[in-house]
């Protein structure tokens, strides 16, 4: 699972280019991968296995860290997911 914090995006297009278009110019993942909005902050989405490496590339060049893997976050939402062994 991927988390995107829309309040932190610089909309610089770096993740768009590095991810081969997985992210848009504002670092938003494709709408058809969205799962929920969590912790009043994060848009949570699912990443199809075929896109994991491209998403990693997009995260790597994202200086404001508005996109990151859910497993790399410590929030109430990710705590629940860990409790159910989903992360």
C-alpha cells in the first residue's frame, strides 16, 4: 500500500517522470488504485505488483516525501494494519 499526503506536494513533476507516468504531475497515484483516506491526511492506494519498481523510482525522487510506502509510516492507521499483519 502507498500513502500520499496531498498537503505536502510540491507538484514538481519529478515523480511523474521517474515513475513512467504512474503518478501525475501533482504526485497523485491513479484514481483507480485509491482505497481510502486515512488519519485525516493520507490518500491510501494499492500498487499493482507490476508497478512496484516504478513507484519506488517515483518515491526516490520525491524531495518533499509526500508519497511513501505505508510500511514506512507510523500512524494509527498503519498501526491497525500491522495489528492485522497486513503490513
